[in-house]
């Protein structure tokens, strides 16, 4: 029985049929493996600007506020694309979405490679964001379609782990290429890698029950009804705010402000700073396995897991901000290790959707939830950039002031998680 005030999510014909048995076929592993590779490359495309931020400031002659616009515009494009992409995924299937997303990312990187003025380069990052938006939730759909429910939580965390390796490709190989080759050559290499993974995905991945997929875009009213009915469910809302609260400080640090902070604020060389970012990958990978276990083991305590992630990260940031003078190297490594749990912790939001949302609406729900962490990320990145600009530029003290922009985002997220967790409990009575 649906309680009053919460419209029922309408039942529609699912586009996939979840396997009923625990055994996973070799074809399923192949399709999932290629999809996961596409996500690894997508994260590499997304995070490449993090190690190139100082080079971009020099190339385009911009200050910190304008520099922050590069990833902010990218994430705005990513976030605004999530709901349309989610609906398209429910309609067209993951094979086409992954392929098109990879090609679009390649076009965005090519624009960045050839641009010499920052407005065009910013447009290129926006195009990268649109292509990136098509990948993650499409890979989740491949997982849901070809793996039994008992394996979904762990497989989702493994996808997240592969995303960390995508960041590792940016922190070490791409950073090395950028130091030894020209800007143009470095981003042309990213263009080629995106195009290749798009071709490979279309050749290998297969949709489950493709005869149920559509080849035309649905009517506008159907789209609006689908989004409204999916958002009306409190599981979507608590998933949204769980994803909002966990990954933004990690993304802010790795996508833009980590290298400038470590170099200008803490005195590391650019090579040391880029290499140090790999600790985010290592700890994030280990945390992903742990969270995969915890989400599967304690599905009724997902809100507590979200609270724990937020509080731990916020406390460690407070230690860095309040530390007198330059922080010890090990303390900074600890920061990167602690904030890394925000990535796997953000996947708690999708666990809410898997538990309560009908499969036919899963792409739409995942799109709404996935957008949240990037809304909070762009607020964090732009907030830090603006406070740096107001404070007077890159210095250790100014960075510490700027990082205070993170705390209102956590506070809002925790309040909303509590609100919608209580609403979800009433909804299920």
C-alpha cells in the first residue's frame, strides 16, 4: 500500500531480464569487462585536467577563479546530462550509450588539444563532461542485466575501484606524457584512447533482450512522468543526498585543487604532488572492497555508513586546516587516504535504488543519484576557487581558508539523509 503523498512508481516493461541463477556466463564477464574498461578510460578522461591544471593556467594565462571554471563547467555538463542520459539508457540500452559517450569524450579532448584560448578549451571540457555522463550508469546497467542480485554490490564496488585506476593513469602516465610531450600531443593521445574504447565497446558489448529496446525517443510527457515518479520515491531522494555528501572533497582535490595545494601551499614539487595522488587510488581500492562487503552485509544501515564517511572525512580536513604551518608529509598522505573513501562511500546511494526502485526505472534513478555527487563537487571546486581569489591567490593560509567551503555541503547532506531516511521508513510501513 502506497502512503498518501508519495506517488507510486508506475510499472513499465523492463528492458532487461535479471538472471535468476547465481552462475555467471563467460559472455557476461566479457561484456562487463569491456564496459568496465570503458569506465576506467572515462575516469581517466575526466581526471586528466587535475594534473594539467597548472599547465593550463600557464597556457591560457588565467587565475584561480577562471581555472576553476574548467572542471566546474565540465561537471555542470556532466550533472545536467544525468537525468536525460538515465532516461535514454532505459530506452536505448547501455551498448549504444557507452559507445556514443566515448566518442563524445574524444571530441572534447581534441578540442582541448587544439585550442589556444580558454573559452574554447572550457567548451571542450564541457563536451568531455557530456560524454563522461553516459558511461558510469550504463556500466551499472550492464552489471544489473548480466549478474545476479547477490553479486551486484561487490561488482559495483569493483567498477568504482577501476575508476580509481583511471585516476592513477592521470596521476602517473598522463602526467609524465604532459611533462615530456607538448600539450597538444598529450590531449591527442587522450582523444585516440577514447575513440578506440568506443569502437571496442560497440563491437563487443551486447544488450540483454535487445528486442525490448526502442529506436526512437519517447514522448516528452512520458519523459516527464518517468522522472517525476522516480524522484517521488524517497529511496531516490536518500540515494541522491548520500551521493551528494561523500565524494565531493575527493573530486575537488583530485580534479583540480590537489596539485596546486600540494605545490603552492605545502611546498612539494609538481612531480611529487602528482605521484602522491596515487595514495587516493590505493586506499580507495581497498575501501571499495570493504564497502562492497558492508553494503551487502548491512543493507538496513546504509544511512549510518553514509554518516560515518562524511564525519570521518570532515574531521580529517579540520586537522589539515588547523595544523600550524606546513603539514608533515605523512599527514598529507593520510588526508589523501581518508578522502579516498568518499568515492566508494558514494556508491551507498545506488544501493538504496537497487533495493527499492523497479528495474525499468533504474536508469532514471541512477542518473538522478549520480548527478548529486557532481553537483556538490562543482560547488566545492568553485567555492574553493572563489575564496582563493578573494583571499589573494595561492598560499598555504589562503588554501586553508578556501577549504572551509567544504563544510556547508556536508552539513546540508547529513540533514537531508536523516530527513529522507525517516521518510523511507514510513514509506515502507
